[in-house]
């Protein structure tokens, strides 16, 4: 089997450009003992990939130059030399950015067919676990809480919103542009939505949408969104700090928030978290997610780009605000 | 009894100036039924007073203009019309900034004579409770933690340092000036001390003093100190956010810290707290503090100004860096 792949050729300075990457085609060897060969169906885009393109030390090592990048993917086993896998099995791996691969069987995990394949890249995958852990554990959501979510129409944000809504909470989402605002109100049925691009003051907009204040803030953005949340937070509010996408492409550090003293006077809890370190909650998460999906309470919010050739476009979509929900590439 | 008192005459803009205050003398009435008359011995200065001089909403209401300010004080009952108090009793109150007062008995609390009177304004008072709650509860100090304390020679900081040391921790303190640095090393016996005024980079200084990183940060300062702590924090470090004195006198918001994304990647917990809301821990705190004091492990770190006339000087001392330990005014 031949497989095309996307390689990182140099470390981006600020926003990645086309010449930072190359496309190559490789021959996949037949699987040796204990190996499987997989054809990828979907891969998912993840803001954390931007971090791995840089050399800076983070919680995962940087991508290697001249090699195919990595990222979550679901695929189908096409050939197996391992007793635990058979052709046709649906598998999850971190070997995205390529049409297929031959790898040791321990690099893939079997997934059941009771959910659509791409769900394992979204609400039933790390994206969903991130939403679940951040909202229910890091922010310790409790009855009566009003919830504010930034990047609410994004991959993680859209799952956070759905979980908070199905649990009966008042939810306010922020996203950029009228189309996303309509999506938050019409599709996700939020109680309030803020188009931050249309608001002269995010703090005033949040005060208007949440006149009773907010008790939980799920932060995907940092910067001015975090500043607005600090300003409008009620006493004892809990913030789950999931990511600060406003800063990933910055070549210089950002200045906001300027009102962190609110954390003292309101006795706030700001809890950073990385879902990868909460895999012990995976079983409870999957059980909840299957039940919510079966009950029609949780849907896949996604934007699909067709073909590996469009993968860089999908990646840009994470940052340029063009996509709704999880950004996926349909590879086959 | 006649009593001089210090009144707030107008709300300071930036650092308070002499004309923001006035001195007045009043006649204290004899105590009516259920009242006591008290002569203050000591009053304590507290950075939170600066907040109450402003109109901004906080966790306590602002001082009223034209009236004596308030703040922690210890005094001696001179006359009592309440069965629970007798002349000579040592009492704690919030009725500082005056030589004496006549007030309902429920405005004062009896204190035992087994500690020096001013201890109830320092390590055995709200200052001590703040250190205790922040270090042991908000930051959840645990064996093996390396502890970083900002404003380490101050009222709260010096108690935090002593508690962390007597529990066997490696403790790094930051303070401004060579005199305070010597105090941290020679008197409080810290493992490392940083004179932030002499360091071009607080982050580099902290990295040098804590090459193994820090696990707990007790923040009295915010701004660049918080930024250094974020940079040098180990994974899962816990920050107790107690106050951000660097910003209390600012007329415009401060920009730092610029590296809050570290809270995500290192899964930090930033916990704001106000000791007033942890009075349920008072009994355990006082039992521990008495035992530590009796064992010679906890001493009163204080700078004493003689006479109510010097109270504004003592208040300035909180911010101009002239004082070591708790800033006290000896009134009688």
C-alpha cells in the first residue's frame, strides 16, 4: 500500500505557512509479526499541534523535522499480523497526517462501531474527555451554576456547551462572527451567545448575557476572554483553564488579563488541566457519552475537509475562525 | 476618657497623601448597658486597608468619609457595663485608628494573656490565620514541597516562611532590599532569599535559588513575582493567591503576568482566598500556633511605630518597603 503523508519541514514563526510543510508518498511494508496495517478514515485537528510544531518544551515533545506529523486519527485495519486485530476493525491511533501506516499493534486501539467513526475524534475522543474532565472535575460543576464557555463553537467548546445544557445549566458561549453566534443559539440552544468580534467590550457583553454573574468558566482562549470572566465571576467561581488559543500563534507574550486580583477578592479557583493526565476517567466518560448520544442529547459538531490535500487548510481553520465544531479531515 | 482618632477625609488617588486624612479628638461616653470602654494598646496595619480607602466594591465595604477608619487592634478594658467583661481584660477588635472607644460588648473579643498582646495582631491573629489557611489549605502544602513566598519579610509572609520551615520544607523568599534579604536568611533561616530590587530578572533569580523548581507559591504581590513563579513552577504546583500588593496603589491596571498559559501546560491550581471566610479553622490554627510559639518555633516579626501620630507613617511603611514583619502602632 502507498501512503501520502504531511511532514514538518521547518518550525513556523508565528502563523504556519505552506512552506513549513511538505507532502511525500511512501510505500508501507506488509505488517510483520505483532503489526497491523491501517487505512486512515478521518484525522482530527487540534490546537495543541501548533505547540508541537515549535521547539518549546511542553507536555508532549515537539514534532521532528522531516517526518510525518502526528495527531488523532481513526482508521480501518486492512491487514493484520497480530492475533488481537482483524481486517475491518475500527481503530484509533495518534498516527494522523497520513493516508495509512504499518505499525506495532500497541500503537492502535480498537473502537466499537456503535458510534460513527469520527465520534472518536470528537465527543467520544480526547476532545470529549477534555470537555468532560474540565467541566465536571476541574471546574467541579454543581447544580445552579451559570457556565461561560469561550471558543464555544469549537471542538471542545461545543461539547462543553452540550454537556452543561443537558445537565440543565444556564450556558453563555462566546465565539467570533454572526454565523457562530447563530450556531450557538440555534443548534446548541445556549441561553446567551456573544460574537466577540462585534462587541466593543467583552466584559460588558458578558455582564449583559449573564446579569446574575458566572459560576464556572471554561477557558479555551485566555486573554480578553479570561479578563471578562474574571470581571463577571461570582464569588467562589471555578475556572477550568484548558488552553489559551489566543496566544499559540503569538510571537510575543500577551498582556491580558489585567484584573487577576479578582481571583483574590472573589476567592476564585483557577485550575489548569490536560485531559491526557485524566485517562482514569475514560470509562466513566465513555459510559456517560454513549448514554447521552443514545438519548439524542449529544451530537457531533464538526467541519469536514475532504482529502489529505486539504489538511493544512483544516489546520488553518482552527485559528482563522472558519470552522464550526471539531475540524476533521476525511482521508478515505 | 478623651480619644484621638484618624479619619479618612477623601479617597486617595494612587498612593495616599497626608491631606487624605485628619486627626480629631472625641469624648468617649461612659459604657451603657451591655457596653465596654477600651483603651487600645496596639493597632496593626494591613494592605487591605488601602482597598477600603477606595470606593471600589470589594469583600468589605469602603471606609466612610469623615469617620475614623477601622482595623485590627488589641486593647484593655478600662470600664465595663457588661457581665462578660471586667477592667483589665485583654480584648481584640476592629476599632483601630483611635486611642480608645466605647462600644457594644459584641464588638470586642477576649484574648488570653499567655501570648504577648500584639501577637493577636500578628502570628496569632488574622495575619497568622491568613498564612496558615493559605499555606496549608489553599496551597495544600504536602511533604517534600519547595515553597516560594513573595513579600516574605512582611506580616503574612514572615509567618508563612516560619510555618513552612518548622514543617521541614525548603523555603525561598523574595523581598526588596539587602536588609530584608539578610533578615530572611539570618532571622527566618530560609534556604534561599531574593532581593528583587537587585535582580535584573526575578525569574532567573528564582531558577537559581530553586533549581529543582517550586511546588507551592504563596503570592502576596502578583505581577512580576507571579510571573516568575509561573515560569519556575513544577507540574501540579499550587498557588495560594493572598493579595497583589503590587497593584493596590496603581491608578491603572498592571500588565503582568504574561505567561499564564503555564497554568494549563503544568496543570497548576491558582486558589484565591480570604482568611475571613475561613474562621472555622480558627480553633485548629490557635492550637497549632500556641504549641509552635511555646516550642520557640514561631516568633513575632514586627516593626513598631510609637504613638497614634505615627500611624500614617506605619501605613506608608506597608508600601514603601521600610518595615520588617507586621507593621504595628503602639498606641498606649
